[in-house]
C-alpha cells in the first residue's frame, strides 16, 4: 500500500521550517462552480484563484496580512466571504491593519460550487 503524500504543506508545518514567505502560506480554500480553487494565504495579503490545471487565474488583494478562510454565499453564490486574523500582529501592525480580524465580502462574477443541503 502506498502512503499518501501531501500536495500542499500546512501553514503550521511550513512555519516550523523557517520564516514566513512574502507570499504567505496556504490556509483555507473554496471551490467555485467552474472547478477553480480559491486559496487564502496567511501572511500573503491575498486569495489566489487557481484553474483546474493549477495555474494562477487571478489574485484578490486584501488590506490585511492574514486571510484565513473563504466560502461562497449570497443568493446566487457569487459572494466570497473571507475571514481574517489579528493573531500574532504587533501593535504597530494592528495600527496599519485596523481591519485585521474582520470578515470581508467580495462580490465576484463567478459562482461557488453548489453544496448539498445537510439534514
């Protein structure tokens, strides 16, 4: 039997190996109706949308360093909700990033993947 290998290392594992990359580390993700994956980058100030072949299709920048997770919502599933974190930021960084820790909504011209109802 083959032992599964990670495709992407977790932020915890990556952080234990050295300083934070200027691109950040992948954290939460969502999948849209076109099969693209949107990945929040802790320490990267952004979410990147990758096409099904793994190529970067677009980048969504944020006014905060630590986007943590994203999920589609809204009536038409065309709004991306993004959580962010204040964890580990200094007083100076918090002064420069007063919206750190807030929940953001990004209106997109793409829809999230339809999810089955639970319960």
